[in-house]
C-alpha cells in the first residue's frame, strides 16, 4: 500500500459550484482505480508565489490517497484539464516510514532546562583611571 | 631633536589589563562564532513537509534562494530533505523560485 499526496491548484476564475463538481469528479476518478481517500484539505484561495498563466491567485486543494494501483489516470486527467493551473502527486509513505524509524532511534525527550542562574552580584565599581604620565621630553 | 617615547608600532592598540599576552600570535582566530545546531535535529522533526511553508520560509532569505548549510547549520541529512521540500514547494507555487 502506498500513500500519495495530490496537491492541485484550480483556476480562480471558475465559479464555486463548478470547482466543487470538478473536485468531486477527480475524487471519483481516483477512487475508480482503487484508491482510498484518507484525508482531504481545501486550502481555499491563496496567493501564488509567482504568476501561473497570468493568475496571481489560485484555489488550492489537497487529497491524500492510499492505493495499490497507480494514479496515472488521475494524473492524465489533471494534466489535460484547463481548469487546473498546476498539480503535483507526491509519494510520501516511504519518507514517513523512514522518519518514523529515525524517531524511534532517537526518541523525542523533554529537554532539561538548566536551573535559572542566580542573580549575579553587581560588578564592583571600576577602578579609578590611572593617571597618564606625561611623556618625558628630553632635549 | 626631540626623542619621542612612543614608537610608531606601539599604538594604543593594546589596552591596559587586557588578556593580550596569551594571544600574542592570535591573528588566526578573528572572533569566536557560536556553533550552530541543526534546527530539525533539535526539534526532532524527521519529516520535512513541503506544505509546511512556515518552516521552509526560515531557510529562504530575501532573494528566494535556499540557505546554505554553512550559514544555517542544518545537518547534511536534513539539508537534503529540506532541499527537496523547498523544491517541491516551489513547483506548487508556495515558495518563489526567485524574488527581486
């Protein structure tokens, strides 16, 4: 079983109902190939870090799927849709597994705070400045 | 001719009572810089998520480049993961490729 994160940016121009149906369609496509949706996040409108197709804003949406099959059909559909500015499918289960292993090896422990330093005694008043001897001038 | 007691080499460079003596040949060490530690090792973050813009942004200076390891102090393992995460975030337009 593999885990994939699918992040895509919908065009900000399309009306809300259309975007919900689009999102629903994409979900159906993935589930048709045997994927199981485990998490879904709608980030809503966000500013893009740089313009894509002359848009400065985009409607972000995230799916997390568990699947044994490939998501190539979803990938193909997203690529062909002109309503999607950008999409990205990232496999995350291996990275998560590795992270878990690392976390087990060096478990998170409460950091022991050093005892608060007791108030330092006020520094002694500086010694009186030495009188600078005048340079002897010899003829 | 007036003899001057101050020789040109001996300016006011060494203050009185300073720890000068021991560091006579101390031209090699200019100043002590604190050893930086890897943020991800300290906070035990093993998975660096490309969607976590707030964390990634700490490693993106003004110009939008990835902060090098020698500046940020990130360990090799986490720098590699951070690099991948930043690159993914750039594709998703969460972070800029370059700013000016």
